[in-house]
């Protein structure tokens, strides 16, 4: 506790708290459709695959928008970028609160993209929080800022109960006071000390083009423009990612030719993608698999999200001590084992919840461990890399509910869905293990290098983020 307080006092704790509230409320809005999905389905008829697509669209929206929002943060004041993001993510709740008729499925998809702006806050909240603290506590600070994942806990507690009494559309209005609180904290407390580069006007235009293009793509996929059935849905993240990359400045795209970038992106698509994707879908999973009542399923979703969010700073703290590399090797193996256990066994309710709890702990610890690596490996480009790596996490979160819905609709079981994600986690484990020796050169804190008598030249290289 003494070490924690000392670390917090080494920077601006008010700015850290503002960034936490920004990400927390953004996350609440982002996964709002998850616990509301069983209620929405009663008014808006849809198949299991369409339901999976609906709850996945906000996740994808955040994934793609993080790239250009991270680019905008790199060029412009983070406080103003955050306030713009809060305003955009409030629009769906305003529309649903005052809409005099039941919205169509297409309108819900459009609103889902805007909800994704809340999840895109990741690309601004984390680097802005980190800019207020020294490098030696980045794992802890970024873990605390990103513990805003706890916003998903509010979803499970608030929205099912409100939907039961007032209707699901009116229930979304509960997000508006939370967003107002975050905006107030950002306005008065947030401070952005990160160095800026690039053209702010061009960066803002890139973000606008990405948002508009994504809205068009989502509606076009639903309309069958890119093929009927599941092909268009599965291609959507690729098309969205290509759109975001196309509008990035050329010199920023250079990070995409580095193998380290792709391995870290894959890891985060599993840890954070698993967290947000499962948070969006677990209510439906528990109701379908175990016939759990809607309110109870929402509470379990809150419990799982709370645990995953709370251990994230612990993951960052552990990674500060032993490096994110060593932590991730263990955590990826554990995630793969949990997924395969579900796929092979399809356990009864008590064992299933224990397995989900264990998986969420690994997700949370893995999220903190992954982002300990980013400021060490990509110094001076943390905002951009937060957007790119965060996008990969969001894309993983998009595919989880989509593939779960497709597996259920095609086979009548979730086994193939769990087996797919178990195999992907196993692949990430192999890749991180293969990069272990090279990554430890820059991933370990300098004092740990000195303890292990690393030559001085290597320690300097690690400190420069080479």
C-alpha cells in the first residue's frame, strides 16, 4: 500500500482519476447492448446470429475508431478529444430515450457504431493518464486508468432492472448522468502532457471519415451488399480496419510492418477482446446455456466484469516487476486451457461459472501485462500504439459474440466457439514464448536489468525502447 501511494504521488492523481472516469463511463455505454439484448429481442425479432452481430457492432466500432482517435490524440489536446468522444457516445442514449416508436434493427446497428466511440476512449484515456507520470510506474498507472473496465459492472447492475420497470429504450438514459460526470472531471482535472506531432485538422478529418465509413459498412453488411449469410459479417472487421489504416498518415503506418506489433495485437485481441466480447455476450450465454433468469444473468455479468477490471492493475503491477512477457506466457496458457475445458466438457452451471471466473481473472491480468509492454517498446508513439493495439482488442471482442452466435445457430452448441478461441490463445502462447528472449531486452525495467548484470549497452537500448 505504501508503494502504491508513493507511486500515485509521483504524478497528477486528479488527472489519473479524470481519465479513469472517462474510460469507465465510456465502457459503460460501450457494452450497454449486452445486458439489454434479451429485452431488445422481445421487441425487435432477430436470429441468434443477428443478436450476436448486434452486441458485437459497438465492440467493432470502438476497435476501428480507436486507431484514428489515437491518431487524433497524437496531434491534438487530449482533453478536447475526450470531450468530443463523450458527446458522440451520448447520442444513442438520447435518441433511444426520446424516440416515440420502437427502433428498427438497422437503426440499432447505427446507434451501436456510435456506442463504440465510448470504447474508443481507451486510445485517449490511457496515454493521457500515462503522460502525467514517470516511466517507472507506467504499468501500474495504465492499469489503474484502464480499470475503467469496471464500467461493465454498472451495465449488469443498472440496465436489466431499469429495463424491467421502464422498458429497455428508456433504461439507456441512465448512462447520461454518468457521461456528464466524466465530462466535468475531464474539463476541470484532466491534463495532457504528451508531446504532439502531426496535423490536427487532418487527424480530425481522418476520424470523421472512419466514423462515417464504418456506419456505411455496417448497414451495407446487414443489407447483404457483401454477400448474404455470415460472409459479410466475418469480413466487416477487415474492411473497417483497412478503412482506418488507409486514412492514417503514412509514417504512422510503419509500425504495422514490425512483427512485434502483430504479436502484441494478437495477444490483446485475446485478453481484452475476450473481456469485452464475453461481457457483451455472457448474459445471453448464461440465459441460453443454463436457463438463468435475465436479472440474475445480468448480475453474474457484473460480477465477472468486476473481477476482470479489478485485477487489471494487479497485472500491470506484476508486469512492472517480472515483465509483461513472462506474465503473458502463463496467462495465455491458462486462457487456452479454460476455453478447451469449456469446449470439451460443456460443464454444468456451478463448474461453468468457476471456469468463467478463472478466465476473467486471466483476461484482466493479461490486459495489464500487455500494456506494460507498449510504452517500453514504442516510446513516443504510445498514443498511436494504444489505438492500434486497442483496435486489435476490439476486433477480438467483435468476433467472440459473432462466432458464438454462429456456432449456436449452426450446431446447436457453443463448443465450436470455445474451441476456436482456445486454439487462438494457444497460438498466441507459442508466439510470445518464441519472442521471449528478444523482448526481455526492452521489457524489463532498467533496475531489473542491472540486478541480473545485463551489460550497460543493453540496458541503455532497453531504456530507449529499441
